[in-house]
């Protein structure tokens, strides 16, 4: 499920996906966005995006807000590292 989460942020929920599968989806999204070329005032402009990935195995004490917070931190790291990349929460 893809949804707009904030002004320029989106959330992708992947039920039954482990960290490796989530990273794969994130990398495919990044490749797709990066392949877009738009024209602006006669100049080619490429799109870019930064992606933070977090996974959560539901349990009695797990919290979706923790997963969102971890993904947000990973997104911030992706932006700090130069943007247009995928960062896993465990690496953030």
C-alpha cells in the first residue's frame, strides 16, 4: 500500500515482507524515480528521492510509531549522505 504521509513524504506498507524484500522494493522505487527525465525551460531535469526503510514484526509490545520513527531517522541519514539513496533503519 502506497500513501502520502506528509508534504513530500510517502509511506509504503509491505505486509509479510522481510527487511531484504523491503530493501528490494525501495531500490526498485528509487531506480524508477531516478529514471524519470522531465523538461523544464528546455533543460532536462532528473528526479531523485531518498528512502528510509524500517521493518516491524508485529508483537504484543511492538508499536507502528516506532517503525515510522526508525524509517524517518533512516530517511534523514539518506539525505545527509547525499540523497537519492536507500538507507535501512538498522544502518541509520
